[in-house]
């Protein structure tokens, strides 16, 4: 029997035992336990070490707001840090470990930090990492060396390095009414809206619907609240127009009533069911939202309030009533309001001894005294807890007489033995989503809390969220909100009857007990009340500055428990009322969201892939595929035992010696058609296209509006009003958008239609001295001789019975042809070309050989057209027509774009016969250790079989003028430093005699 | 945010691509007025309130739309085809094109 498990009660399944480990030690719990409740049942009260001081910490809460009990959950190699133990449902094989401790949780060397607490006060990092402004250590490496260790000592969990193998998915949903939160208010709202016929989504961040009804011990309609909630949820399940989302946190409220939610589908399972994602990211567009998100209980601020064993009162009540776990055997309570009395009674009924209720208020109602009598507990009214005793676990408290008007302590402190102290500092409505939706929270002096603002979007609040803390009010407001959200009118039926303990919802305005010792405001970031006052003394008076300077409320819990106590402390220091200090605005997410869920299908094996028509052939014929954007292209067709370099050198050499063929289906292809198509192309390209004859192609260059180079490619004139434009693979989408923009927005009168036809055509480029012979051997219906098919000419014919379009153009520098066929016939035509090429030594080549031959020719690609280079920089100024304006023509001659010192395209030849590295810098100095400034960088490199040398293209400052000179490449990260000669980018066959044939 | 495309009806903003400030005036293509070009290429209005913007329904019909959006509230008060812009038609005529 677990030391702290009650004999009966709770919603756990006592017949099912679950085995798990924490810090390597095996434990058991029951189905329905959280990691926190199961460890508490095993007598574990020490859960972690704090952020800065490494103080021992226990569990403070029972829910999503937990600041202390953060653990790392391990699944295989994957580790997920900073998970609240209160939110982890245990399953067989769960492996959790504690955080921020070394070497172990109970014996942590960095705990010495708390002795030097004054050093680690507010603004510590700002003050420290500025380093000394004067003296011998000013700006030294020593200081940066220290920073490393200081930063390591502080922190929470450690992120994993293994790839996350889980699957995530996205879902869009639409509804009339989204109900957030399923306490009595949410359940009533969902039911009322559903009865009106509205499409309803009810979300609940916990595994079970019912919220506080599951643990409040109240009776609703004559049955225990938990039973009432289970029945209500069960009834909702039967509605066709209701979708129930348990384990789903609505974390963002955006414009247009769009809400974001995270559903934890399988975190509570040993392994996911078939097809189940780990998390599901919901985007919910709701006509109307009912916010029934409840409220958070606040801690009180007093010395030692962070010791393991100190817990929020309602959390203990919940552990007892919902999980059948007592957080202690001798329990004391410390409160400023009535709600703790109900907690005392619940724990008493569950079997704990309640030692004392310390209440800051001098006068208490008769009702509270009756509750205390029923719990057989003594009340110390007008008293406060001034210290806690014990080491890693609470052994007792010190109390003293307290005057809540002036905060003064009087009399001698006295010790009371207790192994658990429950505190209640009042309640704060969970207004996060309303605040995100855009409105400012309003301070309510009676409730001592910020209440939700007037709605700025389509939402209605209900229950504790509005500051109505009783279950009867929640039920009434919930139903009214549900009706109103669904556009219905008040129902005449009676509301469920609630039997609950009495209590005044208004707390005494006491937040802090000032006494010696560390009093924590923000438990997770180790911010004390004294830190807040220090920040004030140092001049931080805006609440936004206070937050950033002290890091109050900036931890993973986002200040759910610390915001109001922090504000109250600041307000007191400023001598202003709380509403004048204001509160920071809540922003999404409400609680932590997995990055995986945000990426969902757009990542990994679910990312869409684009395959060319000949893809399967490439794979079947030994190609190593290379991902380029969404496309997959052959990199090399390697032979057994070949390196990548050996393969591409062989492919390129064979192409230049006989012939090679490459799949170019990925090139962007846009049909530009209409009476004004030629005029449009004249405006879009820097060179003329209206003068292009039908049946001919021309190489074109586009600039952006700002005069920088944008994209290049050939455009074929298929008819008077019919052009086929090709773009680079990477820019196909951008160019399409560019053309559409100009046609739609700038020149709507031009009669031109553009259509993306990239996927309609399969393309094969075949080049080399014998390419023409190969075509002649397989093309029917047209001649392919020089007269019929001159350079940049286009013919139509057939290959193996399939119509093809052939254009004679060259990227490799060889006599070359691009053969286009309908995409469905791509492989058929490809295979026919391969077959026809066999007697001529035709090889297939991939991207590497393609790149090698283009580098040898000095052609540019996206590596050189990088958004910073002009046509002149790339020696393409011969393409800039002077006869007409074109996009970019007005801006391309701006001072900065024609000034000396620009990076210009050059070729580099390695002089030490070693490979050159892509991205390496070019330097003038000869000293490897002190290479001085970069004068440029390498954009592409290869071994050139045509030259027998390692060569590269590079962008070099005033590169044209440096041709014939020497420099060095410097690549210290890869330990490469070596001499190069700067030459023209046209390494090979500069006159083009080979391609013109 | 929902944009009501005149072709496709109300669609989520995720289907659209923002294409910039709709107030920019492109100078005559042959203009050498660098200040005017500079203003067109680089200057953007940034009003707190109603803003005239160009959006493309890139995940739908691909039409460019002229959208008046309030930058403070994201309320959209009008959506029209950018092609229907008479200023652009007039400018084109002024250039002496058919």
C-alpha cells in the first residue's frame, strides 16, 4: 500500500496498476493518475531543482499552471523537457527524469547558489554579462569563459538531440459555438447550444470532462459532482452536432474568431494506435465562443513558500478527492479567503489530520467557523505564516500575529509541526484567451483580481472565468452563455441544483507577508519579492520593464501563478493601486505548444514531393537522387565503387567526348499566350522578344523592379501569339507570380494569359558531339540537320510514335537539344533516346555533371543570381536592350549598382591542385593565420575534366579587373587555404564553337 | 482573417499572398525620374487604420485583389479585382498602347 494513498475514493482505477520510473527508480500508480499524483502517493515530495538557486522544489499545483514539478519525459532516444508532472498521465513504461540537478536530485552541488543569493538578484545577467567596464578584466575572454559556466548552472530541462520520430497533424474545424473548458459552466453551455441545434465543439485540456466538479466534493442534482459531469459529458457524446475534444488546450485566440488548439492524442499511451498522430493542431473557426476557462488559485508570498510540501489548497483537495492521494498527514493551511476552509474539510474527510488554519483576517464568518469545527481544526485568525521549516521536505511552520491593515507582525513567532502546508491567496480568472482576443483586463477590487474585459470579438464568458466562483453561478451563466451563443432564448426548465459549502468569494487584500528570508513570487524563474523591490529601486517602474528585468512571468508557465502577486508587490513599491500599475497583455500560446504540431504535415515523410515523369527510371537505373526544393533529381548515376567525384567526372567527360542525356523536366515552364504576348515579354525581359521569329528560341534575362537580376531562361516562340517560357527550377513559382502581378495590377489592358505548364511537359536535354546523330537515328517527321534545326531553332517531330518538340539550345556548351514530350510519355521517349544512343556511347548524367559543365562554360544559376548581383556583375550587360524600357531598366543604373568595388563574376583555378570549397572566401593576403578582409566568395566549384583542374566560379570585388592575378581562398572552418588564379568565368570553349557546331 | 474573394467567396488568409501596398504608383515605363522610381520601389505607406493593399489568391483562383484592410482591427471593408483598376487602364492608354 502506498504510504499516502487513501483507502477509497477518487476517480482512479485501483484495480489497474501502472508501472513507471522516475529518475531510474521503479514506481507504481493507478490508471487515472498523473505523474504528480502517483509520485505523491509514493511519498515523493521532491520533484525538481529551481532555476537559479537550485532550491529543492515539490509540486505546487495539480494542473496546467504548475511552475515547479517539471520533468523530462523520455521516449526511446527522444527527450521532451519541461513537462509539468501534473499534466503527464502515467502509462506502463513511462520514463521520467528530474531536471536541473547534478549529480542527483537530492544532492545537488549547485544548491550552494542559494547561499550567494544576493549575487543572483534581479537583473543578474544584465549586470554580469556586460562585464567589467573598467579594470584588467574589461572585455576579456575570461569573462566570456565564465559566462559559459554561469549559463549552464541556470536553466530547466535539456533539449534532446535525437530527431523526433512522432507524427503530427493539422486539422481545420468550423463550428457555431466553441466551448472552451468543461467545468459545470462549459458543460451547461455546450448542452444549451447543442439543444438549439448549433454545431458545438467542447474542448477540455484535462483527460476528463467536468473541471472542478470532478474534485470539489459538491453535489449537483443529488449526485456527486463527478458523476453529474460524467453523465453530462456522456449525454453530449450522443449528439450528432457536438464534437468533444478531451486533452485539448485552446492556446490561441486570433482575429476573426479563429482559435488554435493542441490535442494531445497519444501522449498518455504506451504506443500510439494505428494512424494516430502524437499531437493534432486544430484551427477552429467559430461563429461564437464560450469562454468557461475557470480560474487559478494564487499562492501567498512569504519566506520559504517554495519548500516541498507547500502546496495550493485546492490542489491538495483535488489530489485527495480525484486521485485518492493525501499530500501530507499533518496538514496546516494558510489563507486570506474562505475557499481554503472547504479544502480543509475535504482533506479531513479523506483521512488527513488538519492541524491549523492560519488566516490573515482578524474576523471570520460563522459559516467558516462551522466548517472549521466540522474539520476539527483550530483557526488562528489575524495570523500569518512567517517561515517554513525543514530541508528537502516540510517539517513545520512558524506563525506570528499579523495585522492585515499595515502588514505588521507582532508577538513571538511560534512553531507548529506539519508535513504539508496548503496556501490560498485568492483566485484569478483565467482570462488569457479574452486578453489575447484584444481587450484589456479590468481590475475588480472586491475579487482582488483582473476580470475579463468587454468582448472585442464574438465570445461570451461563463463561470469562474467571469469572477463568479460558485458552482451554482457557473451553471446558470453557462446555460445562458450557451443559449446566447447559439442565438436561442432562455429555457424555462429548472437549473440543476447545487449543494455546496458556503463561502465569500472575496479575499482579503493580502499578497505578501514581509519577514526575513526568500519569499518567492515566481517559483519557476526564482524571482523573489525582494527582486521586484530591487527592480523598483533601480528605476524599473513600468510593469513591462519589470517583467523583462526580473524575468517575472517569463518562464514556461508564463506567470500563471505569479502575475498577480508580482503586480501587487510592484504596486506597493510604487505606492499605487494595482489597476494603475496595469498588467501585461497575454499572448499566445496559453501553454506550451509542440513545434512538431505547428509544422505537422509540412515536414518529413508527409512533406509533398515532386517527381519528374522519368523518376522511376532514374531510381531503377542506379541514380542517387538529390532533393532540390520539393523536387527529386538524379545527382549521379554511380557505378559500383565510384566516388561522387569519379562518377560526375566520368559522366561529364563522356558527354563532351560522345553524348550525354539529362532529365530537365523540373525547369519551370509557363505558357505565355495572347495578342500582346510579345509586347509583354519585351517588358518583362531585358532583351527583345517581339523580334523573335516563330519556331525560334531566345535566352532571356529578367530583372526585378529594383534593377537587380531575377531569373534567366530560354523562351520559345511556338506561334505568333504563343510562347513557351522556361525558368530556373527554383524560381518557377516566383516568376509565375511576378508575371501574374504585372498582368493583373500594372498592365491589366495587355491581352495576355499565362499558364503554368511545368508538369505538362517532360524534358530531356541531350548534348555532345554525337547528339545530333542520336536524334537523327530516332526522330521521325523532321530532319535535325543544321539547316532545319539551327542553333536556337525549334522543330516538331516524333520519337517512337510520340509527338515531340525539339529545341537546339545548350547549357553544357556542347551541341545540344532539349526534347519535350507530353509528361505521360516522358519515360517512353527517354527510353527511346537511351536506346538510340547506345551505339554512340550515350551516358545519362545527373546534377553534378550538369553543374560541372555549366561551371566550365561560366553560365550563371541561382548561386550567382543571388538577389544582390546585377546584370553587369554577371557580364550579362549585352542582354540589356537600349531600345525599350523593361522591368528594372530605370533602377539598374543607380549609383550604387554601377559603382566600382562591386562583386563581379570570375573564374578561379586552384593552383595547388586541391579542391576548392563552395562558400570559401577569397583573400588577398598570403598569411593563413591573418587572411585580412574577404574580397569575395566561391559560388560553385568542381573538378573540371575538360581542363584537368579544380575550378570554381566566384563573385569577387572588381573581379573583371583582377583577371590574370592571383589570390588565396580561405576556409578556416574546413581548414582550407590555398592559392588560386583569377580568370574569366568562361573556362571552356569561350567562343562557343562546339555548341554552334 | 477571412478575405472574400470575388470569385471564390470567403477564404482563410492562408490561401492568399500579400503583394504589397496598393497605393504605389508605377512611373511611366520610360520615365527617368529616379525619385519617382525610388518612391515606387521602396516607399510604403504604413497607416494605422484603413490600408489599400494588394493580395493574390495564390492558393485559389490566383487573381490579384485590391483589399482595404484596417491595420488596427483587421476588418476588411472592400475587396475588388485589381484588374478592374481604372487608373491602370488610363495609364496604359496614356502610354499609347492598344
